[in-house]
C-alpha cells in the first residue's frame, strides 16, 4: 500500500499555496464584485459598437494593438462581471507563478527565498485596483507574457540543445508584450542582468562573459529597437500622444532642474514602493470590529499569516533547509530587485508620472515593479538574518497584512458595485428609457471608486442611445462642480471625456436626480414641485427647474441586460417608490394604490418619510381619503421637517372635486396647519 505523498506535495506545493493566498486576498468577494472606473469605458465601447468601437478606443488612447486581449476576453466571457474577475485573477496568478518558475531556475539553491518573494509579489500592497477586471486584465496578460519570455530565455541559456527554438519563442512572447502595451517595456533591460547571473558559475573570463551576455541579448536589443522605432515613428496616433516621454525633451531644454526633479521623484517612488507602501497595511483606523467586512479583513490577516508561516515551516522542514548556512541570497537578490524597480519605473518616469505623483489612481504605475520590490524586501530580510525561521515569520506577517489590505480594497469595490446596482435599477424603475441627447444632472459621482468619465460611460451603457454621429445619448453633470450660468436654462452643452466619450445637447433637455440628500433615500427624479421638500440638498435646488419630464420614456418595461447587471435586485421599498413616482408622472393613480398594497404586503417602508408622498397622492386621487390620511400619519414625523411640506401637498389635494370639509378638517387636525381653499 502506497503512503500518501504528503512530503512531495509540500515540497512542490507552492502553486497550491499560491491559490490559497489568492482566495484569501482576492477571491472571497468575487461573486459580489462588478465594474468600476475604466471598465465602464471599455464595456460601453464594445456594448454599443462591438470590436470596431473597441479598436477605435484603443487607437485613441495610443494602444492600437491592445484590443486582441479584450476581444478574446469578450468572445469567451461576454459581459459577465464575475467571469471577468476570475479571468483577471487567473492571469495575475499566472504572472506570479511563471515569474516564480523563472526565479527557481535563476536561483536554484534558494527555493525558500524565491517562494517568499513570490508570495509578497502576489499581494504586494501598492496596487489596489484588482477589481477593475476588464481594465487591468490586459496588464496581467502582458506581464505573464513577459515572465514567460524570461523563463524561456533562462531555459535557453541553460539548455544548449533547444537554444534556438527557445530563444525564438522567448523573442515572440517578449514582442507580444511590448507591442501590445508599453507598461513593462523597461523590464526588457533586465535581460543582460539575468544572463550575467546565469553565467556566474561558468568558467569564463570577464571578456568572455560579457560577449556571451551580449550574444544572448542581441536579438532582444533588436526587438526593443524595432519597438521604439514603431512606437515613436510608425505607430498610428490620433494626432497626439498621451504617453509621450516628455522627460527627454525637458532634459534638453532644462537639464539641471529636470534632472533634480527626476532624482527627487524617483527617490520618493523607490522609498514608497519598498517601505512606505507597507504603512497602509497597519493603519489603526482599518483595524476594528465595526462592520462584518472589518471583522472579515482581520480574519484574512490572521488566517493568511498563520497559513503562510505554517506552509513555509513545513516546506522548510521537508527540504531540510534550516541547516543551510552557505551561499547567501541577498547580494544578487537586492541588486536584481533594485534594478527591476528602477527599470520598471523608467517608462513611468519618462512621461512625468510615478506612484507618488498627483495623478489619479497612480497606484497603477506600480505594476512593473511589484516583483522587483518583493525581491528587495526578501533580500533585506536575508541580509538581516541568516536563519530561515525569522524570515518566514516576518514574511508570514507581511503577507497577512498585505492580504488584508487587498481584501479591504476589494470591499470598497464591492460596496461600489452594490451602490451602482441599486442606483441603476432604481433609475430604470423610474426612467425605463430616455430620449437621446438628454443631460443628467446629479449630486456627485455614482459610487465610491468611480469618476465622472466612468459615470458617463456607465449611464450610457444603462441608456444606450448613441447617435449616428457617434455622440453619446446622455451625459452626467455633477452639480457640485457647476454654478451660475452653467446651470442656466437653454444652454448648449458640449463635452468630451476619455477620448471615446462625447456629448452635445441642451440644458432644456435635462433630468435632475438626487441620490445623497438624505441618508438611506431612494434615487429621486426631482422637479420644481419638489422645491418645498425639506430633504432636497443645496446642490440640487438651483437645478430643479431644469428637469423636463418629456425626456422620460415610460411606456416600456424597466429591464436591464442580465449579462451585464445580473438578475434584477429584490423589490424593496425603493422599487415601489420609483414605480409609483413613474405612475404619478402619467396620472395612473389606481396603479399607485396597487403598488402601495403590494409594498405593505412585504412590510416595506422608507428611510425618508417624504417618499410616502406619491402614495398619499395616489390614494387621494382615487377617492380613498382615509388611506391618504393613514399614509400621511406615517409621513409626518419628524414634524419640524415634514409638516410644512405635507401641508403644501394636502392644499393641492383638497382642490380635487371629491374633497369635502370633513376630509379637510381631519387633515388640518393631523397636520396642524390651515388647509383653507
């Protein structure tokens, strides 16, 4: 009877361990994640115009060769958010795993150290936009291709029998990476360093070693030269280059000031990437028991740390590495890692950016340096301690903290998606469709981790009505950013964002929504009739007169494509409110009473009492005055806020022919105000 090969599994178990780390840091919340930021821009481009629009978008952002990844992804995955999350995680996992495989060949006597470095690479706490799955899956695909190219090159150096074919395959994958996008082009400069390290044990003179390094590097130098010629001379552009390396021009015009600024910026980026980024994992404000998500994040920290320490100690014991006291790792690891960080940052610095720059969402610039930074951290730990035990414990703690950091980032995006879905469905329930060229005014961005360009793409995916001229059907204007003449009636509107988003319209063709005026409120489509509503925010009030209800198309089903948004969310209070508000627009009072009865059958109630108003009006207009009074009793508190508004509502209702003095008296007693006609 064969014994279960536990020892062998543990010795070769890093890929399985890595799966566990990915599940803890990223996977637990995948079923509840959706789309954020540039995901919507890419999604909208394809959803409204297929591969042609997607190619146009890639051309406009100066990455004309990138669309093959998105096109292949959409062909396989469709628009399903969960599939895209798993797709992006799969390629991130492959990028780490293939990098680890290359390191194993580069440092064959330091399996534990390179596994520790790969563990940190998997969850390194700088980049926190993993949830933007469509946007950043392309980066992980390209990084995997780069890592695979390096692995093949290392194998070619070590294996003369298949050298030519391996180098050709390596060259091909390297070219796919750099010609698809520029993010990892600086890492190509690591190739001679890698070959130099690989030749360290060969009996070669310095001159022979240099010649051999150059011979291996030559095809890749030529490939890089062709890429640079293509990128700056032959690549089709829309007339400008958003990633132009202005650094070189500035070095010529202002060499001293440019060099000093580069040195300062580079120093800040390197310090932040190696040391400062870890401070985000130990912020005291993040460690609490206030919410289930906070408790879960703490659990992820603890479980990841214990899991990591346990795995490495068992692996160390199985390999008997505890007694290895020779051939220290830190010299080559720190050198290689620092060069990887510097070379990785070079293209970023060349365009005047960095992880400490003021650019929005600048953590994305850390993607090329994650592996190098991880090696430097492990190299420093190896320098500080010769023994494995302290290194394993420290890395376990760091991995736990980093996994908790990533889990909290995922939580923010989960909240964002939940907020988005609630907003989208409430809008669709209230506004099933809208006429083209409708301006949408509102109080702030859709949700956390969104931006105005993402809002415009998301709203146009929600209401796709692109014109024949390629203009978008609706446009979101953040009222917190507008004032004065910008809020005027009959003002021509024209804007462009993110290259492929553009709009032309008129403020007379607008709808105004409020989402954040009162805690827990539904989405409100507001009109001048809401002027006395005490919960209308100061940002919304100046725009009330802009709402033109003729822009609403209400005689179609309130549906959304499940492939993008998933199944319709539960019919809570906001469903009944939005549908009642829509029926109120068309005077369908009987339908409002039916909606009221349905809402009460599930005991639904609002967080903001004025949301009872459509139902008060529906009951009154159908002659059910007792029901109108009953609902008013629910809506009246707090009186200091709601009483005057409800009085104005009832004054209008009492002008109906069916109203009588008895009803008026009851309403006056309830509201404690004069309702004389």
